[in-house]
C-alpha cells in the first residue's frame, strides 16, 4: 500500500512539474494548425505571436500578441488585439486528429495590456459582431458544431461607425458568449462605460445576462436582464452630455429587455437619492424609487423611457420621461418631469437643495401643475402653475394667492406678476427672476397699500429705511437684485404714510405723516417729508449717498421752534452720563458707535424762533455734524 501511495505521489508531482514547465515549452510547430482553426472559428484572418503549451487550463495553447483582422468595410483597424489568448482544445478532437477549440479566452498578458476589441457599425450592413453571433446561434442549433465559446477578461470595447471611432467605450469588460443546446446564444457582460475625452471617471459597473435567439422573420430576439450599480448622477450626465450639468446625487437601476433588436420592450426600476446642486449639501432621506417602461431600438440607437403610476387609474404626482438618440456616436438626450397635483412643499424643498433663494423657515403650501424638461441641445425649460397656495413666514403672518405662473427658459426661472393677499386683508403683487447657475436673482413687490412690516416677504437682505420703521404703511414698488458674488442692491419708489422711526441721538421718535422715498443702489432719497419729532413739526428733504464725502444731507423747514425744544430733542447727543470714577479721574468716556459714525450736513430754516416768550424772528443756518462735533455756520 505504501508503494502505491508513493507512486501516486510521484505521478502527481510529475504532472505538476509537466504542467508548470509546459508554458515554457515552445509550441510554434503547431502554429499553422492553430492559426487555421482560429481563422475558421472566428471567420477572420488571424496573426499569431509566440505559442506555448498550456495544461492546467487546457489542455490547450497560450498564444501571445494575437491580431484578429476585420472586414475591410469596417476600416483599417483590426477587430481585436490580444496580448494573451488561451485556446482550450475540445476533448473530442483529440480522438479525431482534427484540431478544434472549445473556448477562446482573451486576456492581458505579462505586460498587463488589456485586450482591445473594436465593435463597428458597417456603412451598409449590420455590426461586425453580428456574423459571429449568428454562427454561435447556428452552432447551438447543431449542438456546438465546432464554434468555440468566447471569453474576454478585463478588456476594452471600442465603438466605431465606419472609419469614425466613438468617444464611448467600455472599460474593464468581462464578456462570455457561447451557444446553448437550444440554439440560443448566451451573453454575459460586465463593464464600466466611459469616454475617451474624460480624464477621471467613476462610472458604476453595468452588468447584463441574457439570451439571443433567431426570430422567425430573420430579426434576432433578445431577452436580457441589465443592472446598473450605484453611480453618481454627475458621471451619468458627463457620460452622455460630455460635461457636468451641476446636478449631483446617486442612481442605481435594474431593467428587463425583451423582444426584437429593433423594438426591445424595457421594464424596470430606478432609484434616485441625495439629489442636490453641486455646491450644496444633499437632502436627507432614502430617495425615490421609480418603476418605468419603454422601448429600445438597438439597430437605430434610440431609447425612450417613461415612469409607471403606482395605481394605473390614478396618475402619480410626478411622472418622468426620458429620450436618448444616437447614443454611441453623438448622443442627443432629453428628460421631462410632469407634475400633477404635486404638494408645493416637496417641490420647494427640492428647489432649495438646487440653490433656489427661498428664505429659510418659509413654508409653502398648495399644489403644482406643469412640466419641467432638460435637453442636451437646448438646456432646461418648462412651465409650472402654483394653485391655491399659501406662504407662512417664520416671523409670523402669511400670504395667499390663487395662482402663480413660473416660466423656465434660457437658464432662468421667471415668476410672472402674481397677486397675493395678506391675512389682514392687505394685498400686493410680486414677481421675480432667478438664474439657474446662481449668477443672478431679482425680486419685485408693488402695492397700493401695505404695512411696513409686511415687506419681510422679500427678506433677501435688510431693506433700507423700511427695516427701521416701527409702524406705518407704504404704496409703490421695491425691488432687490443680486449678481454673482456682489452684494444685493435694493431700489424702489414709494409713498410713506404715518411711519415711525427712532434715530440715535434724538430724544423722541420721528413720526412721518408722509414722504416720498426713492432707493437706487447705495442711494436713498426722501422728498416732501412732513412730520414731527416730539412737538417740533417739520417739512423737508433727506439724501443719503454712500459714495459721497458727506453721505447724509438733510434740509429742514420748521414753522415755529422753541429754543428749549432744540436742547430737549438733542439731549441724548448733548449729554452722556459718566460714573463717579470717570468724573474723579477725568477719564474720557468712549463715544457711542452711532455718534462716532455720524456725518451729516443740515440746512435749517425756521420761520419763527422763540425763546420762552421772546420772539427772535426767522433763522437760516447750516450745521455740519461730524461725530461728537456740531459746527454751525451761515447763520442769518
């Protein structure tokens, strides 16, 4: 028994030694027969490099630097260039003396060069791989009929249209093609689609499994399952569009293809998550899963998909359509979103994650109807209608409007003039515009009468003057514009009535009975002012110009003024209390910020100046107020 085990061990070691040594042994004397069999199996001229025996994965041969020619109509490039081709001998051929291969495996060799295959659409005819697939189908019907299985490992598949090579290719491709006993061609595929004009790519793996059958009318039938691993949306758009369109997130999908190659019926599901604009954080949540159906024309390079409603009798709030033409040569694609009674809150939240300038905390209720689409040729476009909507503000209060129209075109979102009604019965009209690349935005509000506090509807930035008023109303219009990274600019023209403002340095609030206000960029002008500060009534004008050396200019006309009222009105500016230590040690008290920044020129005209019971007559004067210093001149 020991002797038997010894001989078995010696025999096993001998087999291993022969198997290890076989690849080192030249088999070039078999080259003519190998070349002839490969040309018969592939129906193409074949050029071979060095040939070695291969026992462990065979019996068979390993052939280096294999070049497989193509049909001359497909161009001058070869059908395939393979660094290492492993040809496994069919066992039955060992007993007939006729060399035949059961499988051909195309892979990288010692240099690490991936096998390269050119799939070409002939100018007048089918793809160059079609005859090879047809031979496999015929071989399957004849129970393999001598045609070997074909395997590609880690290869690169290029696409050509005549002499023109497409920018699209498949990297790291694993392909298995072999006939089964029913005459069907089994196809197994995995790889990552890519572009030659993109340096860095992170496209998810695409896998497919299916059967290719001969149809009764001469057109082949395909039944196949396809799966796309989790892939960045930016990579998908970069694949078909050539560049990132600014939409980020992730998608994975599964599909079932069935039918003739020119009209494949597609059914499947698609999951989209973390959708957001490129420079914003994604929204939390698991995303959306959409069921879809469509048609694929493999010969005509056309794809169309549409989502299916969860309940056929009741359309979903969101429906998606997608079209793709000429996808291997010059892709032209478009997508469309249809909205039916979509809750406005969900659309607003999605829009926020794409950078739409909705003030934080604002809640929108209502329904959305319409469609938004994107085309690789014309960009984004569409029209939406917001119906029976209400807006609630974080500071309190709400607004309602029956209908609002939103137009999307030429890279902009435009809100058409829309009438809104406040909860207290006040009304206004708003309109706006927003650039989808976030380069510009503009809003406008006009009203016949609106409380000053209701202007928070346009709370894009503090509104000059209006933000300082405590009560009153205004009528007219105000607008806000912002471009690129520049600060926003307010402009407007309106009439102010019964408004109250507190001005630092004055003892009592200033009450405007009326005034005309004009805003323009960094400038603010009040004309035809009528009001009072305490018991002092005045009329006049005020101008603020941030670019001027003297930014504040005030002209006041006062009918009657007591000298004592001047002191009482300016008391906060004239008197600053100091503590005991400050007085004892004569320490200088720091100036309030408002006083330190005060820089105003005042022209004063008093019709009747009175000191107690003594009438002093009329007075005109000019005062320059610079911080803690007031200089009076031109007294008359």
